[in-house]
């Protein structure tokens, strides 16, 4: 699974992106790529599909474990195909 976190460099969201990447790596064993994006962005994609978007979620960051749970669910659905 190809995971990418797009974060706002201007807003200094990189530390949050790094913490989320560590959580994903430690829990699921998946590597994460980073990409600097436009102002205010904090999006997580898996294989090019949106998993979490700060803007779509009312401008909030993901809670601890939230993105991991979403990725796990995608992984489990993929096994059944």
C-alpha cells in the first residue's frame, strides 16, 4: 500500500505528519511518503485515494489511531478481493 501524507509546510504541520507516519510504520509496518502542499492542508492518501482530509473533517486533525484504523479497514477489504 502506497501511503502519502500531504502537509502544509508554512503551517509547520511536518511534526504532526512525522508522528502519524511513525504510528503507521509501528502499527502496520507501512512506509509513508511526505509531500509539501498548499496552505492548511493535511491529507492522507492510500494508493492515490483519500483516507483522511483535515479540511473535509471540519478542519480537524486525525485523532490518535484514527488513520491507522482507516488503513487497517482498507487492508482487510483488499484481502477479500
